[in-house]
């Protein structure tokens, strides 16, 4: 995945969150900006990969939802978000290993 693509930027944001480089709030903003780029460029990925990205979308949209008025998420905590994104990255890694030619 090219790092300057929208999807590449989504992956980079996930890695930055898990690596402790950015906060949950920064992750949410970066991930949605990268998603907008991917959509605007009509980037396509395999269906199984897209399903995993959709999981992140719904996680941020329905379960995390950072509230700038309170300075914290309205749903799950930053720690829970980080753990869930760690699991997403593991799923993507397993998908990549499974799809590699032998």
C-alpha cells in the first residue's frame, strides 16, 4: 500500500496510535482525513481488507466519538480504542500473511 495513499495514511494513523505517537483524538481526526482522501481518489482494496477498515470506521463513529467539549470520548476510552486498533492491525497482518504466495 503506497504510504501517500488514503489507505496508506489510515494504516499509518493506526500504527501511530498503537505506537503511542498520537492520542485517540488525533487518531480519529487523522484516520477520517485519510479516509476522505481514499474516498475522493476512489481507492480500492480487497473486500476482506475493506471489511476491516469498515470496522475501524464504525468503531470511531459509534463507539469512540471524541467530544471536544468534555475533552474525552463519549464512548470507549482511549485505552480501549488503542487495544481495538491493535487487534485490527493484527487482523490485517494475518490477512497479509494469508494472501502471500507460497
